[in-house]
């Protein structure tokens, strides 16, 4: 029997299947991790079994055997996940190995290290100067890490070391390190049949110095079992009597592996399903019908904030669990996980678990194993929760489905929405996307009938949408107010403080990204070719379009009104917090952003403190703009809508509009309607106007008309090609060559080729971008993929070529 294995190496040329013989007696399943010999020197490497076969075309004298099966022989990848990895490879232009490692739980991958050992030399052995220097590196040591040799002689010194090994000067040795992250408990009990027990007991009763042993023997005499910590606390003893009796064999040690729990389900009060509203009942009825379909459509649940989407999720999951299937619930922010988890635990108890990057590595591995072994049926988490190895997923639910954080920014650069849809298809599961503000591509697909569209237009419990008030910050500036707080917002915050009500102040996460605008008339500097906002580059003191590469000098006066108040715009939550502290010294203020949530459980602590009324004002980025329901929040301030409206992306207006509506949804969700102050230097911007009216449909129609006119998705398709390299000249030359090849290959002139454009250096590497746009996706693929693939092979590793199809963020 033979196993086809992909070896877990990151070189693209190794991204193919290798045949290995399965030794007699070794049990191997598809999807398991294995250790294999690889290469001419048979170094050990981790691999993944993709398939099994009775035959191989590899000659008998060339075929190698599997060395070991990992994870107790339990498959790491289900058949659905293996199939998904193949799909991801084709979709995201990366290797199968990269896809498999994205699917694997973090931390379990086998790591390899090498050491160099010196050997005893014959007196007549002649050494070169380099070999003498190498042996001098050892000093008195017999063995040193390979990294130490590489640091001294350069990272490419392996050829030299192999020759030295051939001469008998040294030996290279590989070690494999495995991180199982086991949570082991050591339990101690008495061996009551031990021949030395009686004598030890009598001696301990006679000699006062053995008091600890006597207490220990008496405590365990009735068949008890306890940990060392429990014994020391109960008896007031040290480790010494435990170690002594263990060494004699009178005490027995039993190791018990326990899976870590990430919350205590017993502390959460259980709830019952709510009686659905008429809208909810209609949505649930449609979802039940879809569950019965063999070929299920993705479902887009468009429900305003407070319309009860979460209750719909839970009632659908209850049906899925009743069928003996499992459910995955995705959230875009770690901050939302505790809030949502508590609601699900209240309904489904310890069948629920969570997973996200703020858990310890051991906790994450344990939740993965619980899913694999059937110990949980519902998981809540960020992107990686999608890859838990459940045997039969019945529903995948994506909450806040519009969020950009669902798009991975590391290879494979996948869109979780697309991957979730592909995985649901492989399981035959329902895929439900819930949001108050659908992204326009999804809404367009729903309108075209590709998705099933369900809508909830009313808040539950009689709640109404808040009042939206627009503050013209140009007018504030003209009248002498240079604060980030408009005068009306200041007055309303003071009113809230007097009434004991809470306020949330929202500033978009992208506050560090600067754009240039006129603070007098609100005009924003845009690229005339693309109608996208210029990005200000401080180093060059110039404006640049990251789409077509056009550059422009920074104007000294506004080209529209002639004002000298031209500024690059950018602020942050910390600055807002400082100013709020000065304006409202009596207020208790919390800030929630990336800087304040770096530690474990920091999200929960901040939100719990705010929910408990321990703060009057919560300031934060978009992580506070969604999913939270605080009855005492009656005021929301959107501090600078311009930050998101003027990002350098064709989706900027959509993103800005969405964030305004999401932030507004935090206000007045019960008997108080709530007030939302939308502060902007562009009150005339169509996204601001539609947000003030909370008119999603109207904004969608106008924005899509504009995209159709400009040829942006979904009315076109485009590739973003990023070439990166350590040498500027080589990267620039490769980018220019690729652009020319694409132009030559485009014989039917189906595409528009923009660039190459030089982007700012990133992590010490030079970057050049090419945008290739066409009316249809398939002809574009046939043009770009083979041309880029040839360039990748010819340039080897000196210049990397990355491809992204229709990315939300161009760079």
C-alpha cells in the first residue's frame, strides 16, 4: 500500500505529491500528518497524506517508507477540508501546502532543528583555513547549533559543511520538536499491595521527622487520589514526602490529560427561544425550507441593528443540532466573541466553544481536538474557526458578514465569505450571512438571484432607529472651534453626564491613513483618472494614487476655493481620549482599540466595565461599532467620517457609509430613540446624506450606478499583481517586463493595464504593482495567470509575484 504525501516545505517547486510505501502494520488514513524521509540525505520532514493507492510508478529501489504517523493516527484534515484546500490553491494562486497549513490548527506543526558535532581528528588531517576557523568556533564544546555556524559563515554555508562532514571533521544531526500542548494532571494514590508499605507506615509513626509521610499515608489510605498541589494544601506538607514515597514505589503516579475549557458554562443562566416576530418567523420559515434543499443557496440576511438576527441564528442552529450535525459561527472581531458566546452558551450549554488568536496555543489546540472528537457541536470564532474538523457541518453562519477583517492579509489571502460558501457546498450545509449593511457585491448577487435574500426592516421590542444629526465641521472651524468635538456633540455629552447615561465615540480604525483635504470647503484631493482619493506620502511630500500610479504635488491652496487651509487629515483614538479628558474632566473614560486590547481577555474586561456602568464614555475604533447592545447608551458620536470616506479604494464610500450606520446602531435600542452626531468636513457627500437618512437602498443604487460608469466590480474584474524584492533595480525591471509581456499577450485587447507603480517600501522590500482590468473574469484569468506564472519561474526567488483577484483593498 502506498501513500501520496505533500511534504510540508514552503518551496513552490516542492508543491507536488510524493509516493511513500506504508510499512507493514502501520495504520494510515487519508488526512493524517506523517513524518517522512525527504531528499538525498533522508532528512526528516512533516507531510500530509492526500490519498492512498495500491500501486506506484516509483521504482522499488527508489521508494521510501513512511517513518511515523502523528496525532495518534487521527486525521488532521477531513475529506471536506482536503477538497477545500485544493479549491483554495486554485482560487488564491498559492501552493497546496500553504493552504493546508492555513487550515491546520496553530502550534501543532513539527519543527526541525540542526546541530553540528565535531569529531576527533587524526593528527595527519590537513585543514583549510576555513575549516580551521570552523573548528575554532566550537571552543570547548562538542556540539553547536547550525544557526551559530550560519551566522559566522553565512546562511548558504551548507555545501561547505557537507564537504567537511565528508572529510570526517564533523557530523550534522537533525532533531524534530513536537508541540502537543497537552494539559496533563499528575494524580497520586497509594499502592496498598506494595511490600514495603507496612514497614514504611510503622517507621513514619515512630519517627517525628517522617511526620509528612505519615500524614500522606493516612490521607491516601482510603483509596483517595489527589494532585501534589491538593496534597500540599490539605496536609501542609512539602514535595519531599511525596518524592520519597514515589521513589520507593509506595505512591503511584497517574497522568491524566484534560482539555482546557475557555469559559465556564455552569455560570451562564440558561435561556429559552423567543417567540419570533412576524418578520423573524418569515425568515425562519424560508431558512427551514432551504435546509431541506439538497443544493442550498447562500443566504443573505439583511436585518437592521436590533432586528433579532442572533435569535434567528440560534433557532436555526437548534434544528441543525437536532439532526446530529454541527454549526460554525464566524465573527469579524475578537471583541465580539465573548458577547456572542455567552448568548449561545445560555441556549446550548457546554456544546459551545470558542476559538480565536487571543487564546493560548494550548487552549486553541484543545478546542480543535474537541471538535475533531465530537466533544462540542457549536464553535464561535474568527476566520480560523471555519477550519475546525467537524465530521458533518450543517450550518455556517457569518455574523457582520460585510466586514473587511474577514479577508486574510497573509498567504493564502482568502476571503472568508468565499471560502465559507465553498466549504458549505462540500458539507451540504446552509451558509447564512447576517448583516445590517451588506457589502455591495453580496447584495448585488442577492438581487441577481445568486443568493437568497431575507430582510428584517424593524427592530424587535418596538425599538426605533436613532436620530441622525450631521455636524458641518467646516462651519465649526470658521466659527473658531478647532476641537475634534463639534459644539452640539459637546453639549449632548454634558447632558448625558448629567442624566447618568452613556456615550460611545467612534473613530474609524484607519485613522492613521492620511488624505489631503481643504478644511474650509471640504474638497478632497482625488486622482482625476480613477476618482479615488490620493494618499499623502510624507517622505516625498506628494500625493499618489495607489490604483493607477498617478502622482501630484501637494497643493499650497485649495484648487476649488483658494483657501490656504490645506491639511493632510489624520487623527486617532488616543488623541480623542486626551481631548475628551480635558473637555469633560468629571467623566470616566474607557478606550478600546488595538493598543488597549493587546493582552488576553482585555476585550472582555473593557466591555464588561462599560456594561456595568463603570465608565461614562467609551472611545474606540470599529471594534466598538458592531454587535454591542448597551441599554444605557443613548448617544453616539462619529468623530471623523472623512477618514473612511477618503480611503484610497473604490469601496471607500461604501465602507464609510457602512461604518456610519453600524456605529449609529449602538444608540437607543430600547425606549429611548437615541441620538447620533455625524461629524464631517463633507456634509454634501452622498454617503453622508444617505447615512443621515439611514437609506441603504438609495445609497446602493447611486453607488452601483457610479461603479458601472467607472468600470469597477461587479461590472468588471481586475487583478492586482504585486512584485516584491530586496533589490530595487531587479524588482523594477521585473515589474516593467511583466507589464510588457501582458500587453503583448493581450492580442484581442480585452484588458486595461495600469502600471507598474512603485509603492512605498514594506519590511525592507521594494514593491511594484500592476493592475489589469477587463470586463469579464474568465478571459482576464486566461491572460494573466500563464504570463505571471512564467515570470515566477524565471525570476526564481529574487522577485516574488503575488496575485489577487478583485481584492477589496488594492494594496
